[in-house]
């Protein structure tokens, strides 16, 4: 049953770079958080999945998120953000939430300290990095380690907001073959990672733990061989259901 206080709450999922809310493909609805929205639409608190500019800069994506939140009647908003979405959310909380409606932010594999992959995308030659540059600009410029140093100096945490974080980590051998070179290279410079974001970079606020999943698995997209020994695919539905339930019943 929905209570009066529940009517003033909302939970909002924020997608990462190159993301979307949903697309219809061959008559089927495809969600960035794969198959998740239909599984969460019967709870006591409304759950939302807005679309932000796919490759926008953090400020532009945060303003789009602020515009979306402005359409909601809730005065208690909890954000759950994957990847770059966590940086967009932090900017919004710091600069675009004058009424202090956001009460918590949970980031999942967010590159709070940047990702070497973003730097390599901008600097390295070859067809793969050239393709990545074409599809990820200008947003990728905000994801380099240097850019995130500047971001963290300017965008400080708000005392009345709870900041929680999770990191994805898989051994390189469990990463899909086409992502293994990135995982191995990131491991050399920044340790354990999910093929795109390191454990060190994903840790922010109250760290909630390591999830055995690669970066895309955390949004429900598993491209590795399934199996019990590797825990693949990661149970993203169960994870987010539990997270939403905890936010509904703090």
C-alpha cells in the first residue's frame, strides 16, 4: 500500500555515457538497465528512468536531469547512477538542487577519479580508439583522470546527502575477450577493475562493496560465457530490487 509519505518520494535511475532510457527495436522495448523498469513498477515508491544527452558533458547532462526532476512532485529523491551518471548526479546535487530534494546518491561503477580508458580514447591512434572518439565526444573529455581531479575540487559533497558507492570487479580472465586488453591495461596502472573503471575510482562516500561483474553487466548486459564458477551473468535484477527496497524502507 502506498502511504502519504510515499507519494512525496521518488527513486531515479541515471544512465551512463552512450546511454538511453529505452528504445523500441523490432517491436521490443529495450532498456539501458536491461529488463529492469518492468520489474520495479509495482513498488510503493515511483521509480523513474530519464534519458540524458548520450554524449553530453557532465554539466549538460546534469541540467537535463535537473529538468526531469523538476517534473516530479517528490520532495524526497534518491538517485541510483551507473558510470558517468554518478558524476552527473554529483554535479546536480552540488549545483542544481536548491530545494535540497535529493536525499541520497548510490553510484555503481562511477569513475569518480576518472578512467584511463577515457584518456587513451582521446590520445591513442588506431581504428578502435578513433571510433571511440567519434561516438563519445564531447562527454569523454570529462571522464579523464585529469578532468576528474578538477571536478572533485569544484564539486564537493553536500552534508545532508548520503553518498554510497559500489564497484564492479572481475579477474581479467572473466572479462569478455574484446574488453580484456582494456582490463589488463587498467589493472597495470590502477589495479582491479571492471574493464572500464577501477575499484579505486569507483569508491566514493560510504563504500558498500565489490560486485563480481564487469562494467556492462552492472546494467544487465552480459557478453561473457555464463557459468556458476564465475557467477555470470551478474544478477542485476536482484541487486537493484534489493537496493530499491532498502531505499523504500530506510
